[in-house]
C-alpha cells in the first residue's frame, strides 16, 4: 500500500479553511433575511463588487480589481468565497508537488500503485489507503473546528511560526499565498490536461 506524504498533506490541507482575522474590513452587508424570498435575493452587481473589493486579494494580474466572471459574489458572501479559494490554493500547491515528485525522484516501493502518472495513481490506490486519508481529513477538520470555537484569531496551522505580527505584513502574506495558489491551480490544470489529452499543453509532456 502506498501513501505518500504529499498525498496525505494535500488531503488534509483541503480541510484548512482560511480564517479571517478579526480586524479585516467588513464586506457590504447582505439584505436581512426576514423571509425565504429575501434571503435568496441576490446582491446587485455594484454590491457584489463592493463586497469583493472590501476583502482585497486582487492585484495587477486582474488589472487592479476583483475578478468574478461568474458573478458568484451576488449569491455567496465574499468572505465565504475567499475561504473556498484559499483552500483550493493550498491543495493545488501541494498537489503540484505531489504530482511532480514521483516523476522527478521516482516512486516508493508499492504493490498497488505502479504508475507515476497522478491520474492513474488515483485509481490504483488501495481502499485502505483512502480510508486513512479520509480519516486524517476528519481529524484535521475536528481540530480546526475546536480552534475556531476557542475564539483564537491566529492561523490554525502554523508549524514554522511564520505568521507576521503586524496587520500590514499579514496582508502581504495572504496576498503571496493567493498568488502562488492561483498559479498552482493553473499548473495543476495543465498537468491534468497533459495527462488526459497528450499534446494539449504546448512544449510540455509527462513524464518530465
């Protein structure tokens, strides 16, 4: 049975939702939900854009303004969208490392997974390995929930104590994470495309 560290870390990281600090600027308030109809009523385009601008996280890559082509902020609070995005960023960064590692450095001895191709490996992984991964996710999720219930505003997982002390540095750290994570999501998509559709990514082929 093969369980790589990158695989477990990637699955566990997917449970680590972004915890907004207490001093973050509030987004535009949503309409009061006095009835089901009002609760489901979407924000206007201007309100949705203002809510995205309030939480930041945009830079020159999007021409200095939030990017929401599907208009999701009209229906989902901006803070919730940012939590989802940050989770995907973290998983994508670990997934890129986990996908590239066996193709560059080789594989561990295993009786189930025989392919360095990440897509093939998903279907070759033994059921007991998946059980361990899901169990690890559950443990991490429970620990994070306990952390949030305590009222602690520091990051849930910070093993190297790298979280800055000042608000300005914290904002820079969050922006760096978002930029790296967004690039990783595009990189992961190119890995999957190259694996499923040979030649779909110019000048790129697997294995490396």
